[in-house]
C-alpha cells in the first residue's frame, strides 16, 4: 500500500518538474540576456542546489535540463521519478488495473527513449507536453478505473502531498524575485513573469477568472489559500485530510493517529488564515512551516500505516 | 535555402538587402536559420501546422460551403523589426491614436476642427460610420477608441506608411499571441541568442485599459466581452481574449438592462456590468437606437451608456475615424490637435468627393488602387494595374455614381519577408497591424500581426483572401544600452553620471535582475 503513495507522488513530481522546465524555457526564449540568471531559480526551487553545484557548476539551459530531466544520479529528476514509480508499481501490480501499469510502463519507456535521442534539448516543450499528458493519463486512469478504496486514497494522499509542496515552493522562490523593490514602487509589474509563475502551477486561466488583474498578494493567495483550485496548497490539504479520514474512519475534528493530528492541525490553520496574516507574519516563514509540516505528515503516514505494526492493525480494525 | 526569387528581388525585403546579404539587425537570426538543415525547418513547419489543427485556431470565411472553420496558415520565418525603427513607429502610433481620439471627441462635441475648416463638414455628415445619436456625448475618461489596429506597410522606397486606421473592432491580436506561443513551442532553436520584446502581457494590458475606463465608481468593476456568437469570423479571438483576461464571454441575450444599469444573468441572479468590450458593430448594438432588426444587441443599452453607467469599448461612433476619406485628413488632424507633424506618413490619397481628385482618379484608374471608404477585410477593392478593363469600367461607374464612397491611392510595392514555399524561402509581401491600447495611458504592443500574401507577387494579405501570418519580433535595444539606462534610472542623481560607488550600491540590490555580465558592461561605461 505504501507503494501506491509513492507511485502517485513520483508521477506528480515528474509532472511538476516538466512544467517548471517548460515555463522557464518559454520565458527565457528571446530574452537574449545571460542565461545563467534565468535558469538558476529553477535549481533553487528544487532545494537541491548543492548537489547541482557540485556536479554541474554552471546553471545554463542544457545543464539544468540534463539535471532535472535526465540525471539518473539525481533522485528528483524526471527519469528517476518515473523509473521509481515504475519500480513501485511492479511490486504491487495486483492492486492496479492493467491499464494503469501499462501506461506507467509506456511513460517510463518514453522518457528513456527521449534521453537517448537527446532531441529533447531542442524540442523541450514537446517533451514536456508528453510528460504532462502521460501524468494526466495516469491520474485519469487511477480516478476512473480504480475502486476508490484504501489504495486509491493512499495514492491520492501521495499525489497531493507532493503537489502542495511544489506549489508552495513556486510561491516561495518566485514571489520575492518578482516583487517590485521599494525603490521601484509605481513601476509596472513584470506581468510576463508573474503570468509565468501562475502558468508553472497551471493556474493562469483560473486565476484570471477569479481575480482578473495580476496582483502579487492575490497570486499568493490563490496558490496557497484557494479552496477550489486543485493545485493550491489549501485545496490539497483539504483533500489529504479527506482521504486520510476515509481510510481510518475517524471522525473529523478528532484524531487517533499522529498523521491525523498533524493534517487536522495544518488544515484548520489554513481554513482560518488570510493572506494578510501570511504577509504580515512573513511569507517565507509561513511556507517553510508548511513544508516542514508536509514532510512530517508524510513521515507520520508512513509510521502510522507502514512501519508500526500496531498502527497497521488499528487502521485495519477501523476500516472493517 | 533562399530561393532564386531572391536573386532578382527588386523590392524591399525586411530581412535581406538587395544583394542577398542579411540586414544588420537580422544577421544573427539568418545565421541561426542557416545552421538548421532544410529538412529540419520543413519538419518544424509541419509541426507548427499540426499544432494549429490541434489547438483549433481557426477562422471563418463567409460564403464557404464546406466546413466554415479554416486554419490560418502560419509561416515559421518571423518578421524582425529593429529596436530604433520600432521606437519611431511606436511614437508615431501613440501620436496618431491620441490625435484620433481628440478628433472623435471634437466631432461629437464642439466640432472645432470643422469650424476651423480643416475637415469638411460634408465629409462627416455623409460618413456611414458617423452616429448622430452620440452628438454631445463624453465617454468615461474621454476615451473613444480604446483598442485600435493601425495597418502599416513598407513601400519599396523603404518608408513605412500607415495604410488604414481601424478604430471599430480590429481583430487579429489573438493570432499575435498564438503565433508567438507557436514559435516558442515548435521552433525554439531560432530564439537562441535573440533578444525579442515579449507580447504575452497584452491580455493584462487590455484588461487594465478596459477597467481603467469603467464609468461607475465601483472598487471592483466587472468587464465582459460581448460577441455576436459562434458564427462570427473572429469568434476564436473573442473566446481567446475572454479566457486570457478571465472575463465572461457573453452574447446579447445574456445581458439585460434594468433601471439605469446593465446586468448579466448569473446562477445567483443579476450582476452589474461596468465595462463591455463589444465585438459587434454599432449597427447591431441596440435595436432601440440603431438597426431595429438586430437580435445580437441589448435593447436599451445605449440609454444606460448615455447616462454614463456603462462603458462600451470601443465607444459607438468611433468608426468615424476609420472612414477612408477621413484617413486622408489624418496628418492635418494630428497637426491640428497636437501641434506637431505626423511621425508616420500617410499614403498619398485621392478623395473622390473632391471634384479635382475624382477627375484625376477616373483618368488614372489603371495606375491606382481604388477603395470603398467604408469596407474592411479587403472587400470591394480595385487593383487598377491588374484589373480588367471591364472591372475598371464598372468601378468608374460606381465612383461617378457616389464619389463620396471612394478613395484612390497609388499602388504600393509592399515589402517582403522570406516565407516557406514548397521547401524554399521565397519573398512574399507582408503588412503589419500593431495594436494600440488607449486608457489612462497609451500602450503599443511591441510588434503586431504580420500578415503575408502567400501567392507569388500578390499584395492581398487578408485572411479571407489567401493570406497567412507570421510572428513579429521587435528586437530589444542592445543589452549594453538598456542595462545602462535601467541602472541610471534607479540612481538618485538624475543629471550627472552617478559615481561608481552609487552604482555599486544599486547593483547590490539589483543583482537578482541583472547578470554579472550586465553589471560589468554598465560599469565599463
């Protein structure tokens, strides 16, 4: 069952990386300026700066693409994520309908082939499109062909833990880079870059429908606090809690397991937080806290269900 | 790669000089292009076309029987505009749109320009696009033409001329945005090392312009886009812009007038609408005021409009500035309102309502292009030099019958841009339609829609008549200059060059925005 958490988590991660690459590549095209500055924020976003610096040094286009898409030594590259998802799936093939396994396998073979062809450097957006499509297909298949029982809920939790983390990282890294400096007040916002920020969370069109003009605090609000937008951190937390409580059968507002306690606390914090609170307390601190909590929730889920035999029995009893 | 057509090309090509050597500003691009194999370019071209099909980027040709949707051909080789030249064009467009806005406002109010004898009253009174009903009206923020598309062409003498102004519902901007996206997706190799101004912020600017002209003093005005519906030739653009701005796309029946306001129907009842970006003609806007048989409009909307409770963009009546006979007077209009000479030239124009011009036109039909004063889309145009005698006779009769309805211009030799035709790059004629937004400020989108006549020798670029389109690249000023300017602007000392220490201080705060190479360049100066 742990594997269904990881499968969907890794697929989600691969998809997010593809989206970052795609948006950044489109943003830097025709920019003409030094490429280094344009690609290094992408490496910051991963949080694995030191690994990159040691292995690659310069953050130019081809290095960053190689690192994020094809580096088999780097755990979070697209190819590593997809191949791990496939490994996980191999061990639990009986849980999934054949179509999902087949799709996952095709996904893996596609990435391996793309790595060999090396065309992906020049046709990056085509490559990224294929990743996004493959991921959407798997999500769609899981949603529509798998019973919405325990494995399904675990898979959903895995995906959304990852998604909440990635969306918040985008806000964390990009927000300060794009915010007008105090001495620059009154100048126009760099709309192209703000739009790119939204696009890297596939949020541009939905943001527009909700808020229209781009305003930094609204953008942060949308990506962190929207209840309805499926990639916002808040939406993810709501769904994570929902899935967890479906598995354990615990009543909302109460807890028996550590994971229930942590997600419940974090979710209600989000329920009653406004963007002004976040800004006045400090965006970075807030997001840092979110990410620490997400990690703890991930670890707690693991402890509660997959390592601690007592907890496992408890959950089985409850679900019966 | 470049076809034989380029060896005997006596016109003006945007990318290459007469001797086939790339122009200075396109040198980098052409050498990039040459580094890519012919097969690869053709493969990219096919990918781009496939993308257009997949994305369903289509337009409708009226009168076509089978399948109303057509793909508008896209060509991979961009038109490249040099930074300095663009700067001049941009200023010229700002000046022109500002002047036209003053002009429309004056025509519907004091008519000083008529009283001072600059524009003949007769011309205004007889213009089909003049709206008597708007006499005495002041639109919110004084803006009449919020969105205009000004068609530019370059003649073989190298001069850029304004061919016509479009102040009603100019379309094509969605193709500009889609073409750029398509270029980036399918032909990313050519962008390497190029420094092109982005166009992607247009929807935001458009929304900004619309909302800044909201009439009512609400904190959060609501805008909608009013479309005539799915059968309109520009319906794709309507949906595209509505989606990109995040505003509701509505049709006439979705809006109702109640009391003194316009509302849209929602699942939670009526919601007030403050700004309507309408993509339907004046004629169909309000059956109570204009055409009675219109089912596309909103009955009573003009009433609300005149009370100042809703903004229509563009304002009804703005079409007066589109009239091709008025066009001939634009240089004088600019001089009249702005006390400066027009930066962009007009094509010399014979206005047939002037008897002496009319005589000249009738006796020189075989050299001139005759245009109806109030048509768009290239309909009703006579290309004198290529027309048959019968066509010319027919046109002469029409001019004699109603001279007010016609103008004539010398035949221009439009500039060319290399265009992919059966695997080779051939010279094909182009025009350019930049888009200008006029709200509190004027904003000119860098570049615009480059339309290309795909038939050899043809000068007709209209989508309805076998034209295609290209991406338009406005190059940035060389990095050195622009970096210096940006840094100097940030420094507290305005007129004396800042000391190095001050620059360094600014740079510490700005290091995120500039690379170290930029900084070095700036310090060297």
